[in-house]
C-alpha cells in the first residue's frame, strides 16, 4: 500500500423507491408448462388457459438497504398461484383448494406436525447455532449463525430432498427418482437416493461446471447433461419422468420438501438459550422452500418472532410477488448468487410466505461479498453468495432500524463456492463492507503534480492508506487517476474528498458502481488512441454473457464484421454468466439495424443482455478509455 491513506455509505446513483405495486413493471402473455406428479406416476397437464404470469424487471422494484418489503396478505388468488402437484390432472385437484392429496397443508398446525415427523436425520446433521462474536460486537447486536453450510453436501437442500423421497410409496422409490438442478439440490437428491438404495437421475444443463457434475456423480447420481438452461433441463427431466414412470423431485415447491427444510426452524427453537429474546430469523430466498418451512414452524410456536427473507437486488422474485399479491416471473435474474437465481417462486411457497413472512430485505452483490468475508473472519469457512445472503440482510436491517442489543439468527445456507469466483468476491467485499472506497481524481499534468496530490490527500489524516493507484501520462493539461483508499468512516472519506476538491483536484467516489469494480479497475491506465481524441460513434455496453459452448461464436456472428468492435473486456467468473465490457462503432444512421441485431441476441434461448453505459457511468468511463 502507498502511504497511510477507507467508502462512504454511497451505493452509486440515487435509487428510485417503488411502492407496494411497483410502477414500470411490464406484463405480457407467457406460455407456462405446469409439471406435477399425480399419485406415484407423473403426467403432463395441458398448458393452462390463462395468458401466463406477469413479467417483471428486477430493477423496477427497489428498496432502501435494510428496508422490509410490503406484503399483500390478501393476494389476488389467481388460479396459477394455487398449488397442484407437478402435472396433476386429477379432477379433485383442480378446485380452488388445489392439490387434494395433501390437504393437511391447510389444517391448523398441519405443517407443524409434518415438520416434527419429518425424515431428515438419516442424512442431515443437526447443524450448530453459533454466535458470530466479532460481527456481533461490530454491529452492537447478537448475530447467531445457523450453520447449514456444514451439512454433508455443504447445503440445507438434502433435508427437503430426503424427506420428500422418504414419504414416497416404496414402489415409487423402487422405480427411481429424477430431478433437474445445476447445484445443491442435485447433490441432495443424489445423496438421499444413495442412502435409500434407489436410482437418481439428475438432469443438468450442458454448461454446468465440471466440479458440480463430478460431485453429483461421486454421490451416486446418474448425471444427464441436457439443454443450455435450467428450464430446458427441467423440461427434459419431467418428460423422462412421464415416459419411464419416475418420480420428479421438486427443488422447493412441494409440501414434503418444505417440511424437510422446516426442521431447521425446529432446531433453532431448541438450540437458542432463550426463545423469548429472539427478535428475528433471516433466511435466504430463491424459490421459497427454506423460508416457507422455517416460517411455518416458527410462527406456529412464536408468532412474535420475525421471519425475514433476503434476496439479491437482481433476483427479487419473492419481494415483487409479495408486494403485488401474485406470483410474477422475472424477465432476467442476476446469477451472482446462483443458488437463489430463480425467475418465479413456487405456488405453495408463495402461499405460505404471503401468510407468514414479515417481509423481504434486498441486498446488492457487494453487500453479499462483504458478508462472505464477515463469516470467513469468524469461522474460516467460505460461503457461496446465496449462503451469505441472510448475514448481509441481517446487517442491513439492524443498521436501518438502529437496533442495539437485539438477537437475530442468520441461516448460512450453503458453501459450494466455485474457486474461480473468489477474486470477484474479494474485489466487491471491501466496498460492500464499507472498508474501502474507489475514487477518481483529476490532477494537473505537470511535473510535481503527483507528489502534490499525495501530500494533500495525506496532509491531515495519518491513518489513511492507499490500496490501489492507477495513472497514465496524458498529453493534455490534466490526467485522470483511479485509486482506492481504506476508510474507517464516511466522515473520513468526505473530509478527504473535500480537501482534494478545495485544492482544485476534482474527485469523485465511485464505490457504488459495480461495473467499476468488475471492469474499470482493470482497464485504467490504457486509452484508445485516435487523432480526434475519441472514437467516433462509439457505444459502450455491459453485456451479460452466457457461459456455454458456442456463445462467443454466436455473438460475433451477429456483431462482427457488420460493426467494428473497439473494446472487449472479459474474465470468466466461474458462473453460468459473465460480464463483458463491449465497445462498438455504430453510426447514427445504422442505429436501428444495430438495435434489431442485439434484440436477436436477447431473445429466448440466447441469454445475452445489453446495458448501454450512459449518464454518469459513461462519463466516468470516458475519463479512462477515450
């Protein structure tokens, strides 16, 4: 580090607050295939008559950090929101009550009884409930970690999978089970089947990382790589279940799966020294099975304990659904926390959450990364992003409500982290933890200016430490510096920026721009060289790029050579998707044709998402790339 030089609590550009019915949510008809199980033998029902779910854009629903989402307890009672086993065509199940074979789920304390009799401990351990002492001291409250990351498959998922399979008739298990998953549910089903002595076929997308495929095979699962997306893999699994008489094991939307996950709530109530002093339980939310089970148990025993879900800002299907009173489908999801990257929540999970959950907290990727670091500092365990959601949400909620002396539980739900993603997590963690700020500063391009800049920055604060510094000579009168600084408080950062601005060295805090953490810090120092000083007709996009065979070739077939690519910045993230920074020359007259071209790459099955850098974000980038 350079010298002694920490971000202020900024999160980038101001966010628009959206109320209970988010404005700007787009709706269109969507054909949805309902896949369920009727008795032991699955069937595929005809597509439903309704047009389909409302399609929503994640960014159109925004909450302040730590704010609880609204919950419409009444709901719209849409037919598509009523639970029926996958593919069920039984007449008795088509009424307003839905599935007729599991009516116990509507009975008072029905889930409580099912959770207390759930079959999970043949494969699962009673995970410990541990105080995060350092984190508790830092936030002035007691945070207890429910360590589901210590399960045999490093995830809570085996609880629900095993309970569902244990409740099947013996003849159904003898025929075998099938599921679709690219992650933790796959491992849970494989382990459960191995313990029960039945076969398990796991359909996984062809782009699933090899380490996950190997883990499932090691546990005894028969892996079938099929389809380029989870939806295609699921469709293949259900079709094979129908053809071969196998039982499809849903990852979250099933009463017995929910009950298996609910045993975590039972354990929390038994492990905590004084349930009367427990204020809230924070639970990560994907499809909703985990929080539905925990809420069903907790609210039956202690209704005053808050059960709060936590979702990523870019995968907020449950938050929007609860606010609108209907299950919505997201137009896209941010796959950073891939364990909860779900476009639509379950039917039964939605019903339970609408009745029992107190609200949803949304957290961004930097906050999740900071929570991973917090837990690592406590336990030396590395959580996956989905596994750290609850910790991030608990921190945000405690801070927003100025809580002191409260006791909360955060469920650390999984630790299946891809090693390749650690670098990105580390880059985001310091920003999310507000221990580092990224700044841009304009300095005079003359001898001695660099020394002058450092002298002013460090002049009255010996505790400041420079963590990053990127600069390159400019032929003009000024130069741009990209640098990082460790901070202790927002006030310290504000004082630093004020000193530099007063001296005529214009400085900005860009810590809240995630695209700056992912791309700009690696590009700074190099500029495009042109006689005019900038590239004519250049557009800059951040592109969500699917990690699958042939994706790059498909991309270039559309973009090049029709348009000149001026910038392409990419790094594999070890995830299903990566972020690419793209520069391309598009003359004004050719903009309609280009818009049509990128629309074809956005289409169903393609998976490319284009976001043009505009406004303040483009201005920041122009300082360094033009």
